[in-house]
């Protein structure tokens, strides 16, 4: 006998609580095998492939392409074969987590370990008039994925009311009190005092009336929409001309009499309101005592937008309305896309860098004529060994040799600029324009590698970064970065420092330009412009100039590079 079960999206990286569904690799009704890739999802760090945990048939895909999936929530359901069901749900979960972690390790994605202290979720009771369900620990702060259970405020067997405090939990920011979402009887507490509870995982089990549970979602939706709609009827008369069929009865609204009150909402709900540019004090709450939920904020934003547009049309003269329509037509078609994944992470990192680091830029030109000749001589022989010898390995190795003489360039400063940390390892990053956005993987311990070893690492990292499947370990620990913008075009740039590093260099394109030799004769030389950005709190102009001069001498005279490597 087969059984339908939900596939719960496991941890896919440290601190990651959601991801974008990039592509389904299976269809509903399709038979799948254990470890078969099921979906590609995008985190803010990399593209991750999700494997199946069992043999069976896919029943339902819960998300569409482009949707945001939550970690520890159902991703899809499947009809599991008999041999795929373990006798113990706890041991089954543990085995599946180990299989997934092993699979992701092979894909070079770091997986954070699951906490083993939580018990198996309880889905239903045997009583016909009661339904036992899990209370899922909601978002309790931006970026928070776990918390410490400080104290239970109820005991197993207690009868609780909606919004009654259930537990005190401690995040890395504050002590938070968790309220009950529904009235019922506490059946099982999944954690002990001092345990670490996971966000989006079961916190406790509660027995509720079955009849109440079957209508919860409908009533909840009704309440959030009607409360917002009822509030609209209290706005100026020009808005109340919206057709009444779009406004639900006012008597269904829960607990809302006035606005501009103290808003009762969780930190996660407040964050949603901020992202939607909504004053949360203006949002009618559908919960008990006016508690505001995420659905209330979203409904308010949608209906508020509709009211705003309708209000402007009602209050405007015919000529004004006509001119507005013409202006819209003149602008042409538009398209709006959400900024997610790697692009969103890059946006935050760039803002953090330019807002906290005083950048200064230093530009110079480097004559690569001799180095290009050397590379051409070596290129063919290494190509036979499967090694693509580009210019980048020489740039990277020469930089490592120069860092030995200028260790301050390979240092990092703390947030309040009170301590400087020097690194023995030269982990040199390369900016790669991948299909998922800008990635900066770094080559570890370049000081211990030969030019050919560096070339192999450049090939590996470039290939994985451009496919979007770079390992999170390759993205961490960089000490200095190189941006090869010249491969696309351009000569001079003002690169943004990859915080917390202290400097970055942008390489311009190589050009054939006339230059004077030692005898005053004009000859064609292969010239590349380089543009440095440095953290002026730590690095002064003289330091970056002397460091660049040493790096330049190694590149312009490859024989000097060999001498420094000995």
C-alpha cells in the first residue's frame, strides 16, 4: 500500500530561510527515483538542486516557477512506494537529512545540520471531533532562523485561548513571546527549556475542533479582506462610490474601530509592511484584539492601490483624466521584476560597502607585451593537458607575490575600525559575470600554488560560477579581489570594494598603443589600464602606489616573477 506524503524543503544553507523556485525538473504524475533531481532553487548565494528522498509518483507541485519557497515547508507531495516508508518517522527523517546533506555536499553547497531535538510532528488524532495539528514557529525577526526556548508558559493538557502567550524564546536580538494562533488544548510540547527551536518548524501540537479547522482558512481570508474593505468605507465620500459588490459586510470585521492605534504585529509582519511602504498603524488587523497578520498587510496594499487609483479618477476633471491616460500611453509598455537571489545579495553588499568605506581610486598602465609572448609560447603545450592558460593565473600569482611584501593589503578591519586582522593566506577573488548575477569566488592559499595550479583553479571556479552552482565555501574567506571588466570592454573603472576586504583592482582591456622605447623610438606595445579602489581608513595613496609598482614589475618582466617564486 502506498502513502501520500509531503516533501519538506530542508536547510539549504546557513541562515537561509527561503529560496526562489527556478525550475521544476519533474511534472505532476511523473514517477521519480530516490536521489533524482526534482527542482532547481535559487538562494542568495547559489543555485541549488533539490533531490528526491523516496521512490514514488509526484502528486502535487506546490509552487510555480518564480515563486518563493520557504525552508521547512512542503515543496511538493508524492505517492511514496511501500519500500520508501520507514517504520519510524524519526529515523526516516534523520536518514533523509543525511542523504540530502551528502547529495548537496557533492553539489558543493554547504548545508546546515538539522536540530535533532524536535519530535516528529503530530498530524491528526483518533477522535472524530478533534483535530490535532502542529503550531509552526513563525518568523520572529529578519534573518533569524532559530531561537532558544527560554520558558514554556503552558503545560501539556492545558486549554488555551487565541493570542494567549505560549512560550518565551530568545533570539540573538531580543526576548520574544510567542502567542497562540487558535484556541484549543495543548497535546505535545516538542522542546524542553534551553533547547534550540527552528523557525518554520513545529513548536507544539494543539487539539482543535475539527469543524472549526475546516473553515479556518476561509474565515481568515474573509476577515482580512473585509476588515480592509470596511475601513475603506470610512474614508472620504468620494471613495465610497466604489461598487458595493467589492466591499464585504462591515459586521464581519474583527476588533477594528479606529486607526492610528498601537499596532499589534510581529517583527516579520512589520518588515513586510516596510517593504511595501505601508504605515502599519493604518492596517486593520483581522486577529483578536486587532492583531495584524501578513495577509492583512498584503490585502491592504492591494485594495489601497485600487482605492488610490479610483479616488484619483473620481476627483479629477475629465480633461485631467484624459491627459493622464495619454501620459501613460506615451511611456509605452513597462515590466517590473523582483530583485532576488544573488542580485539582491549583491545590492545589499554594494550599499554596505559604499556607505561605510571611504573609497579612493588609483589608476596605472601596465605593459603586458612580454607576458603575452610568454603565454603564447606555453599555451599550446598546456592545452594538450586540458589546461586553459589565460592571463588571469599570471595576474593572480603576481599579486600573491606582491602581497608578501605588503601584508597590509591582505588585511581586514573590523566594523568600528578599531582592529586590523592580517591573513597569512592569500585568498584572491575573481569577479565572474554568471547567469545568476555577479559572483566573486576566490582561489584559496595562492601563496602555496604554482601558476599552473592557479590556472586549474581559475578554470574550475569560472565554470562553476557561470553555471550558478559555485560552492558557498568558494565564496567565503576572500582577502582581495580582481575584476576583469576588460574582458568585456572598457579601460578605466571605479570598482566597489568587496567588504570586508581593503582593496580591489579592475583590469581594463589590452590595447595596442604607441610607446617610446629606451632609445626614443616609437613602437607598438600591449597596454592594460588598471584601476585600484582602496579603503582610505587603512590604505593611503603611497602604499597602494608602491604595491602596484611591485605587481606591475612582476607582470612586465615575467623573469622577475620566477625569481620571486624561488
